[in-house]
C-alpha cells in the first residue's frame, strides 16, 4: 500500500448512544459528502467566532414558519450574528409570533380550497390563520404612527423591534443586542403592504438606497469578516455586494446552507469559488457549502457549535 | 379492457424530421411528466393571451447573462408581457449589453483565482469582464444627473430605459411599449450601488414603498390576470402579494418554470395550489408548474407560442 | 474594450415564429447554462453519429410511462442506438403497451387510496390500470414456455421482443434492428416476477453474470464509442464499467440528461470529469451534461438531430 | 384568537449547549419542513422496532465511500436491520475497507486527469486508489474458488461475508447476525466483474431470479413490516415489489431519505402515497420522506434512535 498517499483517510462515523450534538459532529468530521461538509461548517463557524470576525447572517426561506425563530433569536443574543440580512417574510412571521400568533403543523397534501375557505394560508406543511395578519396590521399601524421622519430600512426594522416585548423575537433580540437588521426587499412583504397602506394618508419616507451606507461601512470597518447564508436570495447578494464595494478583497469565512445547485446560474446556488472570481470571498478563505434543508442543518450545527463554545 | 376508463391516454410523442417548435410541443402534449407540463404551459400562455389577460412576468435568475435577453425583449415588443417584475441583476446585465458590453461562454470548471486576477467575473459557465461595470457606472452617473426629483422604482427603471438606444434592450423595449418594470430589490444590484454612490453627494429620492400603489392598481383594474414566473424569488412574491391586496380572488392563469421544489418551504418552489390557499391564484385558474431550467423551457415555449399566435 | 478577450460571446437566442426544432437549437447554441448545454448535446450526438461511433444508450426513469416510447423505438429503427441498457420497468411498460394496454394522464394530487380501490397504479401524474399486468403475465407465461435452455438476460429480452408484433415497441424494434437490450436488474421488475413465478414449476436458467461478456466485447471491438445516459441508475454504471474493463481508455463521446447533481455522491449525478478519473471517459472526449427532465430534453434534442441528419 | 384551531402549534426548536442527539431531535419535533420530518422519521423507526416489525433496509448511493460503513454495520449488529438490499458498489467499497484499503477525503474540484494519471478514482469529494481493486480481485478469486455449486445472490454475498474477518464490515456483520444481503444488480459492480472473469474458466452459476423466493418469503411471513430507504434505486423497488407480490397490502412503516423529488417520475423520488396506490404501503402506515443527504440525516437519526432505545 502506498504509504505516502497525501490525503486524509475517510474515518467512518461511529454512533454512541447518548452522544452529544458536538460528539456527533466530530464523528461525522472524518466523512465525505454532506457529513464532512456539515462538520466543516461547524469548524468554520467556530474559527469565525474565535477570530473575532464580524458575522453577517443571510436568512431567507420559510425559516420562521418552520420553527427556527428561537434558534435565530438565541444566535443573536449569544453573539453568533452581528449583522442580519433577511426577507420581509421572516420578519412578518416573527412579528406574528411576537404578538401571540402561531404557526401550525399541517400537511402539504391538504385541500387548499378548503384551507382557503377556512382562511388558513399554507406554506408547504405549515399553516397560518389569516386572522393573524389583522392583529399584525393593527400593531404595525400603531408603530407607524410614531414614525414621523425619514428612515432607513434598518431603522424601520429597529422601530418594529422596539415595539415588541417578546424576548424570543428575532426583531426584539436584534434591538437588544444592537444587531442591525437589513431587509432590502421590505416592500415585498405584508409589513411592506402595511407601510404602504399607512402612507396613503400619512407621511413616511424610507429610501431604498440609504441602507447601503450602513452595511458597506460595517463591512469596511471590520477587521475580519464572515458570512453565513441560509437559502440564498436577496440576503446573499446584498451581503456579498457590500463586500465587493468595500474593496477588502472578500470574506475571510463563508458558510452557506442551500438546496440550490450552481448549474441553474442563480446566485442562491452559486459556489464560494464563483464568489472568489468577483472578490466577494478571499482566495484563502475558509469556505464551505452544505447542500441541505436548513431546518435540519442549522439546529445540528448550532447545537454542536454552542456546545463547543459555551 | 375497461372501456369507460375516465382518463386521457398517454399519446407517445413522435418526432418528424423538420418539425416546427409548435409541432414538437403538440407531439409532447399527450405525454406525462415534464413533456406534458411544458405543453400545458404553452396552452395556458395561449389562453392567457386569447383571453386578453394582463400578463405579469416575474424574471429572476441569471437569464440575461445566459442569453435570454433577446427573447424577453421580443416578448415585450410582441405583447407577451404587460408588467415586468425582475431583479436588479437582470437589469444590470441588460444595461451592460445595451452599452456594447458582452457576456462570454466559459467553463464552470475555470480557475476562479486566475479569473479574478484577470478581472473576469464568473456566473456558472458565463464570464463577464469587470471593465463593463466601469462603462456602466459612467452611463448611470449621466442618467442620474438628470434625476432631480422623487422617483418610484418603476420610474427609475424607466429613466434608465430611456437612456438606452439599443432596441434589443429589455429596459428600452419596456419604455417603448409602456410596460412598467418593477424591481423591489433594486438596491441589491450594481445599479443600486451606482445610485447610492451618486446619492453621497447629490439629491435623489426613491421611496421603497411607493411602487406598491402602481402594481396593485394594475392588478385591481385588470379584467383578467395571468402570471408567468421564471425562477421565483422576490419577483414571484411581489406579483402574488399585489394580487392578494387587490382582493380579486387570485390570478386566472399561472405558469411557473422553476428548478426549486415545494418541500424546502421557500416561495420559489411553492405550488399554485399552495397559492390558492392564500387567494393568490383562483380555484378554477389554469395553472401549471414546469420543473426545468428556464433557459431550455422558455425558448421552446416561446417558439411554439409565437408560431401559434403570429 | 479588450478586443483579444479569448472567449466566445454569448449570442442571445432569437425566436422566429415557425422555426424548426433545429433552428431553435441553433438559436440556443450561443447561450450559457442549460440552453447552451442542450445545443452542445445535439452537436455531440451528431458528431457521434458522423464518426461512426458505437452508441450505448442508458435508459432509466419512467420514460415509457411518460410517453417517450415512440421516440426511443424510432431511435433504434433510425440508427441512433446500437446498444440499449435499461431498467426492467421500462421493458414492462413497453410490453404493456405492445399488448394493447395504455398509460393514462392523471394528476399527482389524486387520492391514492381511491386509486388503489379502483386498482389504478400511479407514477407521479401517469396512471396505469392494474389489469394490464394480468394481460402481461399471460403473455409472459406463453413466452417463457418456449424457453427451455440457458439464457443470458440479453437473449431473454430478445425472446420477449420476438413475441411482440407492435412495430412501435422498443423490445420489437431492438430485435428487428439487431440492437441488444441489456437489463442487469431484470429481476427487479414485474417481468422478473413473472419469470420467477414460472420458475417455481419449470426449468429456466438465466445467469446473472453472463451478459458481461457480450457488452464488454461490443465495447472492446468498437472503433469509436459514445454513450447517451437518460437518468442514470444501473444502466449508467453498467455501460461505464464495461468501458472500464475493456481497457480502451474511456468513451469518445458522452451525453447525460439528468436531474441529479454530483454533490450527493450517487453515480446518477456524477460528472463526465469524475468518469475521466476512472478512465471511463477519455480526456479529449466530447462530453456534456444537461440538467433537465429527459421528457423535455430528449424530444427537443431528437427533433433537432433528426432534422440535421435525415 | 380561535382557540379550537384543530392543528398542533409549531414549537420553535431551542438549542441547549451540550444537548444529546435525541434531545436535539425532540427539540426539532415541533417544527415543520425537514426538521419536523427527520423527527417523525426517528419516531417511525422507534415504532417499527417497538412493534417487532421486520425491517427492510434499502441502501444505495455512495454511502460506504462517504463514511457510513460503521453506522450500517452497527445497525445490523444492534438489530436495526433485518434484511439488507443494496447495490454492488456499496459491497465493493465495504470489501475494500475490510481488506485494509481506505477511501480518502479529497476535493470535488481536483483535476481528474491528474487523478487518472496517479490511478486515483474520484467519487465527488472521496478518492479511492485504483490499487485497492487489485487487492480485492485477488481476495475475490480466492473466495470464488470455493464456490463450486449453484448460488443465489444472497448466498453469494454471504460467502463474501464469511471470508472477511473485520467485524466492522457490513458483509461480515450480516453473516454474523443472519441478516440476508440481497443485491439484484450484483453484475453491475466490480464484484460482478470479478465473478465474470472467474467464470471465463471456471464453473459458477448464479441465477438472476432465484433470490425472489427468499425475499418474498421473508415479506410474506413477517407479522409486521417496515422499510427504510436511503437514496432509492434498485434496492427501493426490489423491496417494494416483494411486498406487492406477497399480497399483504403494503408495509406498515415506511421511511425514505432521498434527494430526489417525485416530479421526475423516477421511483427514487416517489412518495409513500404513490406507493399506496400500488398496495406497496398500507393506507394506515406510518410513512415519512426526509429530503436530505443521507450522510447528514442517517447519523443524526441513528444517534437519536439508539439513545432512545439502548
């Protein structure tokens, strides 16, 4: 046998009953394919934290409806997220829960016409009663009534956060921890529709471009930078383009969890290597893509990471 | 054999050398799986046109870099698109080509560090020289200098369109044909960065919410409505939420071409049935999802549709 | 503009009403992503034919139920397939249609319990009445009764083909054109179950390994070789391993149409480059992967190819 | 708020540093999408074991190369698998490791021509030196020399298992625990090629259909039945068709972990509901599909399950 074969052997994962999440990740770390990658992602996140990097978190997809709200708000409160870029939908669903509403476990095979007739909205196997949007709209109008000046979207999301008492809220946690929430496509959400409705009769001014200063400044001023992307979409590009403009040569750490593949050409599935051609990710960056449903990968990664670091 | 079996037989597709695109689609129309669905999509588009429906087109993904620019601008000029909702990136790449720049066919296996060193940006197997962004930035600054008032994003994209001479441009075609272009996440693009840069020293005001009036009005005033979605993302949700707010009970026609699946919970892969629970699509709507790379499905569909209707 | 930029420009596809399938493929040939790849696949198939290569065709997935039977049998009769490797299921469904049975277009949202109660089997949106299996079993028993010697699987599939009169049958077309049909997992099908049932009381001997001689010989004796893979699975590996053993350094031409991606590690999504490391595909081979539903890609490719060559 | 809303609330997963794998799964059990499904899968597996069901395990994909060998062999030794149906490749890679060979962690971006020149075979990001096949071939020839009678494939795999000393081997563990290993497409593997080579000069007879008796008998005689499918392919269909023929109305428990989706029509992505139309799965079965890379899902599931049951 060629003894100087210059690669690391695959170490087959071994399960021990009662093992902790991090013991499990360690057992997977010698594996290839997804098992090896998720272990790499935990190592990369750990290195990012140890290095004091500014951690940009891109959150898209139906993460709050699916039950990831507590994990994300805890990540904010425990220092795993420094900048959050997300979709309007995740903020809407966070706000709904913050106001006492709930999402429900249903079946993706439900009859959608019956659901419609009962005023239940479906997100694959998650159900959301329409009435929650009414509660939310009332709350939003109250929030908006105090907003009598020009706002950036970041300031706008912070105002919503301040209006929330629930400590498990992502919006509230971000306010408490001085974590900015950027939401470039805020108009593309029920919150956006609420704001638009309010604007029909009242003054409110939110410029579409002004947030760029803030996020580019954060990027520019950071000593080291890392990005964690769940899903892709606008949050992914918005974070990466901020790096591009800040002219720092790219992120030092890059983790993405996605179900998209690169071959469709969409940014959500683009590899960190592709990002290197744009100088969005550094040549020597620690970078890993995990092809996985983020509702499986994120809990496992965070359980291992928090065990390791806390 | 049970002669009253109440389903249509699968008719196996038969190829005839020299057959036209529509003959091919007709040959596929008796098939199941993707073949049957793409034929359904052509029929649905035809019915949408015949019915005089207002046609909303959601364009995301790397469609312009991949070579779909001419097809989309021709669709605008030939009346297949009444309202375009797209990503900043597709507008950026359209503008680059409008100014004489080009995308190039490369390989997804290229060395991204070498590409970076040569200032070539990669989008899977499409290459884009960095220098094109410089040309574009100069053009954008000239456009912006004339923008001394408050704009909606729709007006902003129209201003860019007016500055373009190339008749093959999507932006120009839309101006010429009075097709509004909405781009809710315009800040999430190089055009957004150009605008932001300009704003550092000059006045420009683009409100993030004001476009909602326009698109909701179009939705509300339309007798019949149809939506064609390529990829998903913000354009898909933005179109569907406009229908939601207009309280018309949903789209009459729905076509989506996507590589995403519903199980991830993201909107890009959500089915038209799911949209029915939200009243975004009507119970009796003609609705079809084609699971396909849109760069394959769109040319085939448009070749068949235009043969059928022109 | 850098005039010596050493890549081919993206030529945006242009649709002309009434264009033929090959004109459409030519219009797509200047594009990136899937559009460019499917055009490359047609060119590769054309080169394979022009070069007189022996063409191995791997057919898996529900291609016959979906309506691809006529295309595949015409490919055999018109010289586009020299060796067919397939799954038992595709042969079963071909035989059912050859005996007057039919598949039907249904909906993937049908109630499967109601279908079961009506003895209708579902394959996504294709329905198959259970009674067809009874007709098939009777036919198979009649075929088997004449099989009183040792058979290879290739000989076994040929015997079934000889029993069929329908000229549109894949099995019959293969017999008529001396195209061998290999089906390594023949036991994994209703045909296999029929044969097993017959064997409970009668002699029949089909060795699992004996076909390897035949396919390896064909591989070894071919001057040039090409492979076209639809889906992947056992047919893909069986063809590629024959090349491996024949020690010829790999296929000269390689086309695969698949919805699987390489990252799962399964062979169905493995790239032609990976196959080069194994010497299953030559370094200088013309090789292309199209990520697509084969029921969309195959008809389009064959319409263009037959227009070009016939 | 409507208090009689008849659905279970989404309970957001909460991470506790140091939590065990089963505590993590329990935290995910109140979630939707993949998180909820993987928790359901663990519950389903637990119920299958508690109910004393006969557990059929379908193993396809590159599971052994990726590092899942120890988990599978431990599953056999600890009673989680009663019948194994797999691909030739997984047996080949198990045998290679049993004989002292190793797989290695590489990069999917490696230069495949350089790998070929160094005689290293690539499976996405796993590398395998060609020389291991030589060692394996010598071992196989020694095994084959003792096989002087007619064998079923199940007996054939057991003979290989008996020749192995390594207790971590899947093949050896199956022999030790009287777990039959079926491998319908055994000819589609290097083991098959070894057997074929041996057959050129020696007697060996392995009938392709004879295994059906064994697996159908096991199915028929089982009081309750469950199936766990990793990936799909031939193992999935072979298990399900055995149930079909045994006329028991379908499996009582059904778990599949797959990256394939139903819309392609291939069996690997087919839902348990589709299987109900065929009477392969019972109407009232506990059935769940987890859309995931099995190298991530299997370790997590088994860590939770073994913690729960041992």
